[in-house]
């Protein structure tokens, strides 16, 4: 147990979120995510879900209010600290694609090496652990184009898990998948959550909300409210 173990993983207080420096997207956002929480983030297209997630991983700058994410105070953070913040988060986003010219193992190894791993056998073990965690039975030597959409998404989730994040931030992780495959991916997130990692998932899939009861946070009319 560390001294910080009871601190929320994410805490936003009176945060205003802007796009383009001047377009107010969400105002006075207040919420917390604690260890092991599963939180769905819902709201219509353009309501600000992605903007909120981007704020959490340092892609949108916090201009007013206070935010703390995995120990980093967003209002004090410097650009140079952003990669370190991201290392402590698992990010499953459409704009963080796999490298299509590297196989599965090489995609994962790239991230580990970029974050300071050097020991070959530790790297190999970690890669096989995360692949197991996402239920990817397929060969780590396969190229991304040889995998189905669902399998590629599993690799993306495995990659996000490499550095044992306290939380996974996922933006529409099932958006481009068939319903059946989307459901399997949802189950991967459930398994990861049950093992102790918090999840914040933006989704348009309201079936999940019924089927997998969890906290639900909604972006609507420039505000963020907890509805369940
Ligand atoms: N790069 C940008 N520059 C200017 N405005 C932007 C930018 N990105 C998003 N916006 C605007 O900010 C608002 C919130 O967009 P955001 O992408 O956060 O919504 P969303 O809820 O994630 O939508 P979706 O469900 O379609 O992903 C929208 O009005 C959008 O047009």
C-alpha cells in the first residue's frame, strides 16, 4: 500500500473545458473516479465526451478549475510531464492506432522500450501476460492486417495495459465493431476491471448500461452529471 492508495485516481473540481482555446464545451465539471470504478461516459455526438477524456490525458489544457489525474495536478502540469502522465494511464482511442508495419509483439515491445524497459526476458513475459489478459489466443507474430477488428482492438487494449495503469480511458472502443464482437470487447474490459483497474469508457451503446451496471456520467448542455 502506498500513501496515496486511498486518493481518487481522478478528481476534477470546477473544471471548464475549451476547444480551440475559446469554445467552451463543458463548464464546472466535478467528478471523481476511485480505484476499481467502472464508469460509462455517455452523451450525444458533440456533447464533449472526447474533450473530457482529452483533458484527462493532457491533450487539452486545463484553463480553469482543478484536476488531479493519477497524482498529476493538471493545472500545474508542464508539457514535458505529459508523457509521464500518459504512462500511468491506459489509453484506448481511435487515434492511437497500431503500427501496421510491425507485428503484434513488435507493437507491444515498442511501447515497453519507449517507456524504459530493456530486459529482453521481462519484455517477453510482460507481452505474453497482457495478451493473455485480453484473451488473445492468436500468434504474437501476426501482422495487424491479419487480425480481425475485434482482435486488433484486443491488441490495443493489451498495449494500454503494458505499464499496469490504474485506469483505462477508452473512447468508443466498440464503435467500429459488430455488436457481437463489441460485446466480447466489453467483456475484456469487465475482466480487466474485476482484476482491479478502473475504467472510464465513452460509449453510445446503451445496451451495455443495462447489461453491465456501473456508474454512468453524462455530458449534456455543457455540463457533466452523474445519472446512475
Ligand atoms: N479540434 C477541435 N477544434 C474545435 N472544436 C472542436 C474540436 N474538437 C471538437 N470540437 C467541438 O467541441 C465539441 C465537443 O466535441 P467532442 O468531440 O468532445 O464531443 P463528443 O461527445 O466526444 O462527440 P462524439 O460522440 O461524436 O465523439 C463539439 O461541438 C465539437 O464540434
